[in-house]
């Protein structure tokens, strides 16, 4: 999937879709931003939610914690900003691990995966 400066090549998954969003956090266009937030979710569901057999409606109220599954994908961002790094974030926005990335031909490339145990990624020069 390509949308503007962002290209996402998601690995196959049982649900055949994922939700991916990239936002500039410094007000600049994505290709020039020095601070961005990427969110990538495969599945999000309350642990206490019960579904009908066809999974079209809930049979039990929304209770319990929200359980989310991250996405396995190759990410490519066309950018003119030098020195960008990618960080996996926890639920409070704290950095938990740097995500290996490469830069070539005006693109920042990296992989995300559920093994990182997050759905939030910071892309920044800071």
C-alpha cells in the first residue's frame, strides 16, 4: 500500500488487513518532518468481548482490557530529512527499543513486527 510518502508492505496475516497511520508531530510535511508517530494495528479487541458466530455483532458488553496485535511489515518513507531514527514505544510513549533502519535513495526503510510488543513507533532526529 502506498499513500503519499509512505509505503507499507504488510506480511500476510489471517485477517488480511491492518490499520496503519503516520502523523507529523512537528507540523511539517511527512517528507520533511523531524518528528513523526507511526501506529500499526492488526487486531484490537476487548478481552471480555463475546461475538456472534458470524462476528458481526457483540453478544457481551465491552469489558476487560483492550488486547492489540502489532503488524509485520516493511515500511518505506520518502524523506529529505537526514539523521532519522526509529524507536518502538510503550503505551506511555517511552522508548523501549531502537528499530534498525537504513537510508538509501531518499527513503528511510525499516521493519516492524509484533515481536517488538508495540503498535507505536517514533520516527525522529532527536
